[in-house]
C-alpha cells in the first residue's frame, strides 16, 4: 500500500487543494484529511492575468511566477503533513494550468517538480498530461481512471460530473469508460460575478436565481461547433467569452450563463452510449443550488453532490492526482482512448526525486 498527497489547482484560480490517499493503484483503501491553501491575492491576480494572455502563457520567462506557485503547493503539503502527523511516500503535483491547446499538442501547467521535491524532501510526480498528448490524446480529462476505481461497486450507468472552471464528465457502465469536457463549468459565471459585484462567485446561485435567462444570448452561446463534435475532446478555460451577455443586468447575465452550463450538459447526452440513471457532481459547482437544479432539469435525471456517497467533493480532484501519482510510479495506465483520444492506453507523469 502506498500513501500519497495529491495536489490540484483548478481553473477557478482560487488556490491549492491537498488531500491524503492510500491505495495500491487499483482500489482506494483509505482517505486522509484534506485542506485548501488559498492563493495569496497577488499570486491569484498574476495567474489570472497570465491565463487571459495566452501568447505570454506559451513563452519562457515565467520562472519567478512558477516558483511562487510551487512554494504555495509546498506550504499546502507541509500543513497537511503537520495535520496528519506523518509523511507520505510521494506527492502528486498537478500544477496550475495556464494554457491548454490539445489540437496543437500543447499544454502548460506551471509547477516546478524538482523545486517541490527538494523543498519537501519527498519524491514528486508531475507533468501528468504530456505523455498522453504525445500519444495523440487531448491530455484531459485524467480523473476518469480514479472515478472508475471509486465507482466499481455502484449501480451503473452513471456519470461523475466535475464542475470546476470547465465542466467534464466521466461516463461509467461496467468496463466502459468514456470521458470528455462538456463546456463551461463555473468560469464564465465567476468572471461575470467578479466583473459586476464585489464577490468572486455566485454563492448558492442567488444572483442567477433573481434573474431571467436571455434566450438570444443563450442561443448565441450554444451555437458553437464544440457541442456537436464527438468525444473525446477537451477545452481551455477561455473556450468561451462572456461577450454574449454584455449589456444584460448582473442578475440576467448570471441566469443566462448558469443556464448555458446546464444546457451544455444536455448537449453532452447524445454522445453517451446510454442514458445515465444519475449524475454525481463534484467540484465547486455542486455548491450552487440554482445551478444544480438547472442541471437536473436539463439532463432529466437526478444530479446530486458526491457527498451523498460519502465522497469529499472538495478533495476529489486532489485525491485523484495522488492516486495517479501512485499509478505513475507503478507504470500503470493513466488515460485511455475513450477518455482522452490517445491512440493506445498511456501511462505518464514525471518523477522528481529530492536528491537526484
């Protein structure tokens, strides 16, 4: 049995999630505590500016920013180890995605694996996506292998839906695993709320619930070739802009963007082999009650937080990268043709030892 701490920094740019997991690389034998290390305000703003400047995100000269981000991850691991009172066998370090262009075979996650390994005195696995891209895959999503391990004994077919900045789903039915990015998750809603209020997210969907959906703006948003494209497929956070709702009131804009996320999931249904009996929702979007209600209405099935199964939706992605780090050092598969479009099942990850 191997113990790992997984680290995940999502497209919401809010901080680092760290979570402890014990596994043999096939099944999860235990979960430990988890925590979130918020980004300092200046780091968050620097990352946000970089994400919205794709030309710069592709260039060199980001070492100082990468070091600051890596040190924030180190602080999260250090705090979690102190909370647990012991050290893991290794760390799975996703890093912060600042640019993802799978059609060009390019992805960039800021995070210095060597720096983190030396800082912690622990082996670190990072660069999870690159081997998949080299094998013709989208490099995302990578969490489905973990979802399949968690859901082995659950009634199927079902969908595990992650609502971070981007939405992505895992369809599970026996040995069939299919995954793809569905479209916007919380990113557009968060951007709209940040622009029009003094908040950074629509807490419980209250702003959207007070508004009305603008059908013209919604139709414009949904009129995108991505939704008809067959999976596997993946997105960058900036796949859509909020220009379509410009001029709407804060409430109507939030309502329209929330409905856009819900309808993007309805657009995913024709790509699934069978109709899911339920949608298990993880990620920050599950806290948005209005969004969850709109999703259930759009997909015609129950949409419930993963906590109904005893899972921790705030820690699930971090746990996944701990799990994937374990599989990586074992040389096991991290992605499949049905999850990323790779030409063959692919292992991956890059191991950094504290004393090379």
